[in-house]
C-alpha cells in the first residue's frame, strides 16, 4: 500500500532557516526548495520521475514536495512568480 503523500511531508520536507514559511520549505535530501521542484514539473508535464532524475533526488521527495505545494499553493505560487521575475 502506498502511503498518502501528505504523510511524506513531515519526514521529507523541512523549513529553511534563511527563508521561513511554506514558500521557503525544502526537501531534506539535497535541500532543493519545494517551489523549485513544483514549478519545474509544469515544464515537463508533471513527470515526477524526470523531475527526480533531473534534480538528483528521490521520487518520493518530489511527491512530498507536490503534497506540500497542494497545502500551501498560494504562498509557493508567489515564490515561483518572484523567482520568474528575477530571471532575465
């Protein structure tokens, strides 16, 4: 039985002390920000395996990031927009 992905959050998602709050959260393995993982699948049609491979992180961590995104969509979407605005 596959656990509910929301159950992965406490184990695989951690706060970033330099950027507190859900928009700054990151995965435990590799420290990739949740916003980076959840923004990236939009460009690859939600292929979690590819996202995991491209970021060199476990697929389970990508699932946890997406579950965290679903809980904090507004804050993380704002962070994604902030990042996009800084890219030239």
